[in-house]
């Protein structure tokens, strides 16, 4: 997760868009896994403004949606947002276009796991940590990982 | 002495917030001649007008002053009210304490004393006002419509259908305008030609419409109901009364000229019709490209024309027409790509404008509806549309929104996708504006179901790299810059008024706004009238607008003309100049200063008279008259002197 001070411009190269990038792979996969239609998102930002964990995220939910639309997977899969998401469904119930954004987050976590990006694998949880974390927290984590 | 009533309007808070209206009424009552004074919240409302009518009778008033908004807005309202109560309408005056006082001041004390001063000045005028009668003026019940696009066609048809004669003047050889160039129209995707050409044919055949294509307005004189128009019928070098439109001349012509209609994506001969569905379907010879006119040889068209319709000797003709009303519907053009330096200024291949893309999409276009890029004729697989190319750019180009581009660009991307299934359209935009029936739904469908990628950001640069045209833009929604190696780029260039509009409005003496579009008399309540009576406006000449809006405005303008023609005669304001024949020294200075040609020397009387129908009451001749012979009714020298004295605080 990058330190965002809001002062420096994003240190990222331009996205070089082609029809292959836009149409191949990533967006289709998210559509299939989530059963949602990513192009339906018109970027109103309601999912971000209502998200209770937005302040902890490196990429806001609405921008996650946007990156998927443009076929840009790296920042999402390697970022923290999909793991910080609490699956609280706020975004899903607020979306004016009826997109189940929580299902999109599930799909993205699944893709992250398929690609071996394991931000919080069970083997990383030490017995000491497991003992100190409340049980519902652990259950929540495993639920996310199991989707 | 006259008994004058003063009625002070609050105009809600428009006046009352800045001006102490009660004090204005109190002070007015102290003025010489004022017999009654009263304030009211909305004087123009029915209860307000009723108050004026009642008090005229109760207080036996000889004249009334309404201290309120500009006379442009409500002078006629209150003159009608005064007349209903038995007063001569010219015994009703407006004291403007809104536009000229409350709206432009903030100091309540000073604004109030200024309002009192304004009322005092008008009291002085009113004391000496004469009762006048309107001057009846006859009406020529024939309309002139300038511009043969969809606006002009619709207006002409509506007027003609109601039984009045119409002359429809078009600069090009065919009517149809830009709509004839379009492929399909948003949001329903009707084919433009299919809905337009029946109207073109109807206009061409209508017994009440006289088409004058390939013609331009030379001169307009006269006034509402009685205009004289001089029209130049440009030499076509083809005798249209003989020509049967067989087209053989066009086939044989060896010249090759870039087609303006096809946005230079195709060529036609020096003798041509702009498009096959032209009305009238008669060719013209482009003198600058014709081999005969350039070198004195060829005349091939003449040889193949069996009926001898080619006439190289033809010259421009002039016709004089009399009409009662004029609708200006001269339409628009688009900002040239050459003006847009950062988008290649027309030098980067495969950067075209929206109208050129319409021709590529059109079934009757140069590629028969196949999308092929100009440089090598290949089918573009990556296509970028750039919106606001020159619009919404107050620093460098045009400050306004061209209004139709969001919708037509979406349509372009959609139609492209329908023709090139494996192609990818991208649209760079600043905002998407889809205010219109079915428009938002059209856009949503394009975005959701057609795979069109919308990128929010203005494109900074377009340049060539090999056989690709590279677009540098941004997507503010990801916060990332975007680079696309495109095969074709389409610019949604700003809509601008037709370049001939500036010249035409001088001849018509009507107004344009800061961007050269025609001005309406009131932006909300008189949207199809020019401030000069007898002139009406319709279509994109007034401002960027789409087809439904243009047609609605054209019908509205036609309706105004029909309403004008439904009267037996017009009434001219009698508050104009008159001449004391005993005083006139016949120096004729007045003739030289009159902007309306209303002053003329009367040989018999040996004096300069006023043509009452032409006089607009501007007062120029009154001011210029050296011997005081010319006076303005209800603005006599003595009235003006007493008004000046009052405004300077004197009695």
C-alpha cells in the first residue's frame, strides 16, 4: 500500500489502451465470477461515499470498478482494498445501477487467490495472533478467503 | 391641470429590497400634478392591474405612471390596462426603477432618492403628453425564409400550409442543409435522409412555396408588414427551366472537385448537384473549377446536353420581392479542424470531424456506409472520439457547450460498433450531457451494452506514429493518463454560426450575441423573435441545438408569422417624429442622419417630411434639426427640458 500524501502526482505510466486489453480476460472474468456487468457502472461514486472502510483503502471502491472497466488488474490485485472490504453490503444496497459491488469484491479476491497473491493466508496467522484475535474476526477472514 | 396617478411596484423583492417603495409613493404624491400614489407587491399581476384600472376611475385620473421594470417588458401590459379603464394608452408612462435603479445599486438610501428622481422626471414628461392614435399599416401577407435547412424547410411548410405564400431562399443549389449529410439520427436512429427528403420534396412542390436556391439576400429595406427584398439569383450556367436533371453532363465532366457536401472525402465534376436527392435536382457549374472557364476549351457538358440547357453566358440576376415577415434560419457550421493546433491542425492523417464521419457512415456517402479511414481506406479497429474540440474552452476557442456532440458522438460510436463488430470505440469527454427525451437511456445503452469506453478527460495531443494516430489523454476517474494508438480519430468540433451570418445580419439590421449567433428578443418568453419587429429566428443560427429543438423552433417562428398575417393591419407606434411645416428650412440634415430612410424631401411642399411607416422614433432627426421644425411626439423639446430640470433636482 502506497503512502498517499495527496501532494505528489501519481507515479504511474499512462495506461496504453487497446481493444485486446479492454475486452480480453480481466473484465470478462470479473463479470463471470460476480454475475455482474461491469460496464453498467457509470462512476457516480456512491459506493465509495457510503463505504465505512473507505478511509482505510488505497483504492476507493468506485475506482476499483473503473480500473476493472479498463482491464487494469495489477493495482487492484496487489492492493489492499479488496482485503479491507468488510463485505458489509453498503455499496450493493446503495448502487443506483443495481450492481452487486460486494459480489465484485468477492470475485476480485478470488482472482487474487488464483494468481497466488495471498495477502492474509491462514499459514500467516501465528498461534499467538490467532489467540488474540476475536473469533468472529477470524471467521470473517476465512469466509473472505473461501469465496 | 392633469390628474396623474403614480403606481410603485415592489417587483417582489427585486425593487423593494433596494428601494423604499412606500417612500417613493409618498414623495410622488407631493409632486405637481400627482393626484394619487400607491405601492403594490406585483403591479403586473391581475390584482395590480385591477388596482390601476379602479383608481383611474375612482380618482378620475387623466394619466398614470407605473414605476416598475423596463418599458420593454410591461409598457404594453399597462397601456392596455389604462385603455381598458378609459384612458388613451399614450397617457400611461413607465418609470424604470428596476433595471436602471434597484438592480444596479446597493445603497438603499441613495437608490430610493434616485427612484424618486426617476419618477419625478417621468411626471414632467407625463404632464405634457398628448393623447395619440396608433398609425394603421398594411401587411404584405407573404413571408421570406432565409436558409433551406431543416429549420427553413419546416417554417416554410408550416406557413405555406396555413395558406400564405412563402419565398424560401437557399445559398446552395439544393435545400436540405446539414441534415441531408447525416447518416442516422439520435436517439431513435432513424435514417436522416428518410425523414428529411420527403419534407424537401414537399417544400419543392408546395403551391405556396417559391424555392429560390443558389440565391442570396442582397438588400432588405422597409419595416414589419412591408419589407422590400432584393435577391441575387446566382448564375448556375445551366438553364434550370430547360434542364431535366438527367445527369449526363455530370458523368462526362472531366474536372475533379472536392465535394463540400462529402466533407472532401469524395470528388465530383465541375458541373454537379451536391447529392443525388437534391431539391431541385438541377446542376450548377463551379466556375473556378470548370475547364472551359479556366482555359476557354472543353464545353463537353454542352455537347452532351441534348436539350441545350447549358448556358455559359448566364449572369447573376436580381429579383425584387415584397414580404411582410422574415425568418432567418441560416444554420451552423463547425469549427475547422485546421483551427485546432493541438489536434494536428488538419495535418495529421486520419483526424476528421463529426460531419465527415457522418458521410463515412452514410449509405449514400463516399464509402457507401463502410467505415474506412481516409489515409489508406482500411477499416479502423481502434477509433477515438474527442468531444469538446473547441467547445467549452473560453481561453482558446468557444466558451459555450455545443450541446449536440455528447449525443451524436455516442451515436457515432454506436453505429461504428454496429458496422465493425471487433472494433473498439473510445470517447474522451469532459461531461456527458444527455438532456432530452430518451437521450440518457440512449447513452446508458451505449455504455453498458455496446462496449464503448468513455474516458473522462480532455485530449491534450494527437500525433502520427507510423500508420497510427496516437492520442494522449487522461482518465480522471482512474487518475491515470491514457495513450491510445488509434486508426482513426473523430473530433466533435464546436458548432459555430455560418460565416455568412455576420454579413446577412447587417443587411437585415438584426442582432447577434457575443458568439455570432442570432439574438432572440427575450431568452425565455420570446425565443423565436428578433428584437426588431417582423424578424423571426429559427434553428442553429440562434444557438447550438439538435433536430427536434430546431423543428420546434421553426414551427414556433412560423406560428408567429401566421399570427402576424392573420391581422387586417398593423398598428405603428405614433410616438414618432413630425415636422412643423412652417419652420422647416429644408436643409435636409435630417435625411442624412435618419438610419431608417424615413425622412424624404417633398418636392411639392418644399420641405422634408416624415414617412410615418418607416420612422422608428429614434429621435436622431429631432436632435439634428437646426430650426426646431422636427419634434418627437410626446418627447417635445419642452418635455425634455422639464425632464432634465427635474432630474437635476429642479422644480
